[in-house]
C-alpha cells in the first residue's frame, strides 16, 4: 500500500467530509454512544462547504492522505500548534495512515518553530495519541457533548547545548 500525503485542496473537501462523517459515526461509538443528538451535533459542521473553508483558512495547515489514489485520511493543525482533527476512513484504520498524518503535522509544526503540539482527543483515539508520544492531561467537554482528553507533545527533545565556558582558560 502506498500512502501519499499532500496539502488539502478545495476539490478534496467532498471526500474529506465523507471520511470525517464515516469515521465519527462508525468508529467513535465509545464517544457518541449512538446518541442521535450528540452525533447530529458532532456531524453538523462536517459539510463539504465547511471543510472547504477549513482548508482555505490561512490559520490552518490542512493535509490529506491518499492510498492508491483514494482519499483515506484528513488532518488539520492550526499554526499555533493545535491539532484540530486527524481522522482516517474506517477501512483505513490500523494501516499506519493516521501515524503518517500525525508525523507530517509534527514536521510542519517544527518547521514553524513550534515546540509543542496539543490535541483534544476522542476516547476512541486516546491510545493512538499515547502510542505516538503524546502525554495525557486533563479532560475537556467538547462543543458537541462528549468528553475529550487533552494531550500534548513536546517536539524539541532537548535544548541546544551551550558552548563550554572558557572563562578560566589561559590566554594564548
């Protein structure tokens, strides 16, 4: 399987919207518990027009994953380092697509000079973020009525080493 990651384009919005809607409704049942009101609230803004606007927003870095030419995943990160979403289609779960999307966001965040990333995870994705080096923090109520878990990841492993002090060195 070949995974291609590229910047999201407006013509990706329809397929990306389908990935979002299917992933949420089919894979995130631990979160929405098949509650019609929660599901309706969560899916309410997942329309092609809204997704197009997210892709077009200068404040966002939006990417898609394609496998064999088919859109299989979508991720968006703000330029301040908040991962807004990272979803893969139900049939693409556990194939490494989410991990490649996440690594691409992390690389871009580092290029932007960010030292940390933050994401409010679903219960469904909790183990995914933990496996990928994100540290679990507090819980947070989402706008659509589910409980999320705030995760953070430090992107810089360590601070650069200081040059040794030569204060006591003999002058030549």
